[in-house]
C-alpha cells in the first residue's frame, strides 16, 4: 500500500456496498506481497484494529495462498501479472525469503511492446465500439510473425538488465529438497493466460531440469482460478479448524500492540 487514504476509501466502499455489515462483526484475512515491509504490515494491522475495530486479523503471503489454492504446501509459485513476474519458493506453508526471484517483464511490458509494434507499423488502435465493419485479411497478408509482442518476456536480450522467464532459477537458493519444487511448479497470474504460455514455459523449464528430477507444472484451466488464486487460497485457509488459533485476536493486539503481526504472521 502506497496511498493509505485511497486504500481506506476502498475498504469503506467494500464494507458499505458489498459486505453490508459492521466491520466489527467479522475477522479479516488479507494477502500481502512477500517483500512487504515491516512498517507497512504494522500500519495495516493498526488500521484494521483501531479504525475498523475488527475482532481478529491475519496477514498471509500471496504465494502461500496460491499454493494452498492448488492443494500444495510446498512448491515453486511462478506468478506473472501486470507489473512483474516472480518465482517464489514455498516450503511447508512458509516463504523462503532469500530464494525469491523477481523480474519486471510481465503484462505491462507486453502492452508496451505491442504499442511500439503498432506504432512501427502505423496501425491505429480502434476501440471495439467504434468499429463500423470488419474486413477479413487475405491469405499471405500476415502482419507480423508469432511472438512479436510477447517474445521479450522469454528473451529480453538484456533489456532493462532483467532476466526472461527461462532465466529465472527453477530452484532458488536456499531451498528445500529440489524434488518438492520441480514436482510442483504452480503457474498463476493473469499474464499466464496468454495463449501458449504454459506450453512454452513447460518446454523452456524442461530443458533446465536434471534427468533425475520430474518436472510438473500445475496450472488451473479456469481463468478465474488462475487470476484469483490467492483469494481462493485465503478462503480455504480461513475455513480450516486448525487455523482458528492463528488469528491475531483483539486482545492480543491490545496487549502486544501492532508489533504482534511480526510474531503471528511470519
């Protein structure tokens, strides 16, 4: 969270228009990026207890929730969304912080590549509602070869000093026994819904997998599950009977202050 006033306005809208009940009636589980800072975690905890007066709170890493959504507690979560692509190792429900690999080559980068391609070819982008008629393209009039827009994600050629997806380490260090990661490479994020993404990823990673290891990609066929896997994982986690003792209760917050989030939500 960068703009706390805007974030609070979103929460107010959510409670008022969608939840339609008092915040104090419901515990809240939120997801967070693995690189979220301690200061922001504590500020969020303080906001939820002090301003919204919720009875209990918990913060969980998005990659962990994604793993849970796919029935795993250990695996390598490959998440490619709008702003970045990450490879995050999860072991027994915990993030291996030092093994996180992050690249800026993702959906926004592809959009930029496509925009530059259209400008180069003098093609105007027309919104669907302004199209008067559709005209078919004759055979042999292919505008540009396959992969021109998305190719940079796989082979950036040194662009921005960033690694393409094939260069992301399959087994970051430190990590648990490799088999746990090779056998559970979980693919998530809206950018992974591009046609042929998982096939290309499987082909690229298979070339890097040692013969003694079995590579298995786990990618839901559902668009909604791929885009919102942290939410699905959160709903699963919060419904478990064994999870109920993990909440930060109102009493724990009052006794330990906002610092308790570091102890209860590693």
